[in-house]
């Protein structure tokens, strides 16, 4: 067995192990709740990988493979590695999209003072400090913009509460009471694919 073949087989095994890793935690049997913008972002990335990047890398690998000794061919080795990364990401996106449940934060609600997925919530902590967060999907987290996952401890503490309620947040640093000041349902802007991460994500 050649060294090149051994090296590729080991890399494929590493790839299989990484691909078998669990998705970020979602409640058992639940859908992957996501906003329209977040769903579009995943779809755009999926189509970009399938229709543009993967065909380009495949062509590069085929060209490099025709140039002789693959064990010494940097284009071939890098191309094969990149193909494994692309295929891993495509499988991840496919699984995510298969269980996606798109929820529009701006859609009318029966009770717009009660907190559910898609709510933008302003609350105050015990020190009187106010903070505003939006409850989004696990693939849309952006702490700089106050976007938290609906499965996070804070979202779990807030969900189903109403304006004026006081909820208790149980966090690793301890417990804290939060007073809910305002609940709004409005569009939550999600950065389109390519703008934040670049197309080579």
C-alpha cells in the first residue's frame, strides 16, 4: 500500500468521525426553529457549495490528479481536503434544512405580550440594567446583536412569560431574577450568506 493511499484513508476515517458528531443540542424530536432570514442564509450557502464551490474544487482535484505523483502534489492534497470539508458542510446543512421549521417573527400572534420563538424582549436585571435580546434559531446566534438561541438557558427562562413577569434565570454563575419590560414581534435581520463569513466558509 502506498503512503499516499494510507494518508488518504486515514483522512477519510477522520472525516467519518467528525461527520458523526452530534448536531448542536435541540430538544429530542423537535423541529429546527429558524427565522426566514436564517433559513435563506442556510439555503444560499447550500446552493453555493453544491453549484459553485464543489464543482470548482472537483475540477481542480481532477486536474491535479492528472499531473503525476499525488503524494507530492499540493494542489491534489489540498483539493481533496477541501472536498471533504465541503461534503461535511453539505451534509450538515442538509440535516439542518430537513428539520427546519420556519417561523416569521413578524407574523401576528394571539397574545403579543407573551414570549415565544422570534420575540424581541427587553428586560431588567436585579441591578436595574436593561438589555434587549431576540430569540432565534441555533444557527442564527449572534451575541453582538443580542440574538440568542431558543434552547439557551436565558431563552428557556423567558419563553411563555409575559410583559411584567419576573423570571428566574439559572446560569452557571448563579441565579438571577429578570423583570420583563417589553415584548415585541418584529422582523429580525439576519446577515445574508457571504457578507459575514465570506463564501469560503
